[in-house]
C-alpha cells in the first residue's frame, strides 16, 4: 500500500539549502520591529533546514547591528554579518578580519550610479586583494536586483525578488540571442506577455508589439524551455448573476452598468498563468548561475553605458 506523505513529512525527507533573511529591511520599511529572541528561537527550531542565516541587522545603526551579531553568537549561532551602505568603513574592516562570509545591505533605495561608486571602493580597496584582485572573503549582496551590478562584482551569492515581481506584473526574462546562442553576459530582455498587461500597446515591450523577427526569436526561447505562450479570450458580461466556468476568471472591476470583463483561458501558458511565468524566470536565473564566471573571479571594474561611469 502506497503511503501518502503530508507536505511536512515530505519536507523533512528533502535536503534543502535555505538562505534565511531576517526580514529586517521589510520590517524597517513598515516601521515594525523583529524580536531578537524570537528570531533566535526560530533559527534553532529549523536550523537543520537552513544553510545560511543572516544577522538581525538594524538599518541605520551599525552599533546595534554588531550588538545583535554578538548576542546571536553568544546563543550558539553563526549568523552572516551585514554591513550597510553609508556605514563607517571600520565595521566592514572588522567583519573582513573576523569572518569568512559577509554581506552588504541597505542598497535597495540607492541609485545605480551611487552604488557603483560605493561598491567599486568597497571591493577595490577592502574586499579584494591588491595583487590578484580576488575577494578575501565570500560576499552576499542583499537586494541585488541590477543585472549590471550583479555581473560587475565577484559576489559569492546575491538575493532578489525581481524574478517573482517581474512574473506577477506579467513579464518574463529572456536572454538576448547573440552569435547563435543565448547570452547571459548582459541584462536580459523583460518581455511582458500577460493578456492583462498595461503595456500591450507599447512598442517593444509586450510580446505582441515586438517586430515579427524578434517575436519569433522570443517564442523559440519559450518553446526551448518547454513553455507555451497560451491563448485567452475576453468577453463582457453582467457581473450580477453570472457564474464563472472552470476556465474563466474575472478581469478588473465592473463598470457603472454592472458589466465586467471575463477572461476565458483557451490554452494555458505564460500569458495567463503567473505560476508558469515564475517558473520560467527561475529557470533564467538558474541558467544565469551556470554561465557566471568561475568563483572567485577578480574584480575588474568596467564602464557601464548610460550611467556616466
């Protein structure tokens, strides 16, 4: 008899490599606070599933961040220390001296031009050796969403929500096609494919507004990865009294006459299934990882067009 395992039981049988972020930035942005004792207790409860967990940093207060680092260590944990944009460089020097793996944070609201100036200095003068220009320690970049910056520095790891945000807003990431193959050395195209996208009439943004040659190349990528664009039809009905069919869903709000648009899914695909867009974006990042230079690569800053640097 085949035993059906619960989701929790299945999870216990899997070998997971989880990177746990404390959520300090999100809490700071909302004006909320995370309790350090609760965070420590959570880590200890699920530590066997977690490969790396970050320190509970305090945005704008490097002394408090370091204090939390020491408290977590005293509790028997080994959190990843975090140095933030704009903080006194002495804290970074201390982390580099005492730890093998550090992180950089506070970068999300900073412009790319300012980040490049800061990161060039951080990597060039402190993180990397002066002889071979390779990093002395492993470095994680919190909220590193810029592909140009992701490729510019010898990160050991980065995290970003761009894969899910792009998908939820109706887009997918498509590598540029150069010299007969997909290129991961430059930023990808962000192609809107959703049937509900507001960019459906913007040239060169939605799959329907690219040139036919570009469109066919993009569709080939979808097929290459095992995904279909999908097909939907829309119709207007009276919301009151209308019962949605299994392949239908509401789109938008009803007008003053009570008419509301219904999307009818004729063929499932990335145009009408956000989960499929999420999957395709994850695949892009996995392919990007495979095509990254072998770590640790030397830091060789180069000019990035359009940023004045």
